[in-house]
């Protein structure tokens, strides 16, 4: 497939994997846009449309697919266009409320804020070994995003991700979605700790939450002022891109 064209072959490979997952998993399956396009709105849109077309060729409706896009300003603007076309998006590498609000204003179907990676950065920055569950910076970040969304009526799904321990998960009980590694699921299953709903949409009415300006200039300023979010977003994109290059080299050796 692709007649020697690596990019085409990579797209088809990603879709083939996704197609197999749709046979096992109900609901959405995410397929990622090449992270090297994270700062190119037009190229991200074109790649997403191509991915959806490949799924269509396999008789898989776009309603089953989330296009996974890094939450740069350019990626979020691509998400806005795609959502208007009925192509649902998973805005990933969320480390700040600035990103989350911009995604919601763009109409993103789902965001993935990375709980554990926020905690990792804060541990290193502060020179501490860890945090109490209620003081975990990643938990605090996702709680703030969840409350903001519910306060202002945003329908974007908050899916907490990148957990380091079961306590983070328990502290986010009530979140729209959580993506949890098998090892942590096993720990939760074996645990007798009580699980109390901590995030509650009905409770935010009484909370004072300042509305955030979702303009490009304010987005870039808020990111500039947030060293953690800026560094972790860039690092995440670099890591995703490096993995793509590794896979490309494997594909090149086989075609």
C-alpha cells in the first residue's frame, strides 16, 4: 500500500490499527495526527481529513473516530475547523487552563489533561518527593478545568490521563472520563479505600470562577507565564515526533 510513499503507508498503518481496535472497543477510537504538524493548522486539517477518508474506505464511520491533536494554538484552530465539519477531536497534551479553555471555545469533543506529568514537573521544580493527594498539582489542575467547564456550560469532555498512582485517580472521582493504565486498575480493584465523588457538576454553581479570555494573544501570554505548561507541551510534541520517526524508519526498511 502506498507504492513506496512512506507518509501514505504510515497513515494507512495508523488507520489499520484503529480499525482493529474498533472491533474490540465500543465508542471512540483515537488516531493521532503527525506531531510534526503541531504548528501548522492547514496541514493538520488536511491530515485529519485524509485519516477520516481512509476510515471511510474501511466502512468505519467518522462518528467512531477521535482525531488526536496536540493542543498548540495552531492545533486548537485546526480542531475548530474539523469539529465544524463533524470530525470529532481529542485535544491532547493539556497542561493548563489556557489550553483547556481554548479547546472548549473551539468546540473540541474531548480534552486529555495529563495529571502525572504535571506532578512530575512540580516535584522536580520544587525538589520534593511527592504531594498529598489533595495537594497534587495535576489533580488541582484537572479539578480546576472540570469546574470551569461546568460553570460556563462547556460540553467538551474532560478525560484525565497520565496517572502516577491510584490516589490521583480517586481524587478525580466524578470526572467525565479517566484513562487508566492496567496496573493502576488492578491496584484500584485490590483496594478497600472508599471512593467518594469529588468532582460534581452540580456543586460549581456556588463557586466563583473568573472567565478567561480565549483570544490568541491571551492564550500565548498565559502559556508564556506558565513554564510548566510550556515545557511539558513542547516535550510531549518532541517525544511524539521522535516515536513517529522511529516507526517511519521501520517502515522504510520494509518497503
